[in-house]
C-alpha cells in the first residue's frame, strides 16, 4: 500500500478555479475603477478651466479689453476673465454638452457648475438641474466668476462623491 502525500491534479485545479471565482467577484469591491476615472476627469476639467481663463485673460490684456464686461474672440468676459456662462468659460474651455452637465448660477459671484454627463440628477425626475443637485452629488467642478478687477476667478473641484 502506497502512502499518498500532496494533492491530486484535479484537487489542485478545483482550488485554483474556486480562488479565481472569488477573486473576480471580490475585485470590484476593492477597486472602484469608475469612481477613480470620474475623479480624474473632474480634476482634469479643473485644470482645463484654469488654463482657459488664464489664456483668455492674457488675450484680453493684449487687446485692452479688461472692463466690467466685454468679449474676446466671441468669449464673453468680465474684467478680462471669461464670464460664468456657456458663452464665457464654457466656450473658452470647450465644454461639450454631450460629455458634461452644466449649470449657470446667478449671484455674487456668478458660478458655473460642471459635472460628468448623466452623473448629476435632479431631486425630482423631470425637473431641470439646480445648484443643490450638483452640491449634493459631490462630483463637480465650479468656476466662480470674479467680481472685481483686482481678483482672479476661483475654480474648485469636489470629488468626494465620484
């Protein structure tokens, strides 16, 4: 009689298959690939907006168009910086409505919210998007327009909900 030591080939294959199934089902719990992608996209958008407003301001300064309202190459400006509108910072940073949800909020300062398309949903289905829909989703970039000639716009990105 032989004394068997170790595993048979079939036992080894079964263990490998079971471990593979566990790894495939558990991996999405540990790795949030879509959330990381949205976070990177929103942070990239923030950088894009910052670069766009600096470029527009430089062009406005060269043209001497630093007044309270104006236009530089069909981009609406406020004190030389893009306005917080689709025709302002939206145009300057080439924000495409097929890829992004945008919202213009009038106030002091005026704000322009941008989030990945379809990510921000209205509180009530069928309603238009509101500022609270963006802030509750916590996955957006916001451009706050300058309110004086002495200050630059502020761009922030909130990614805790992405």
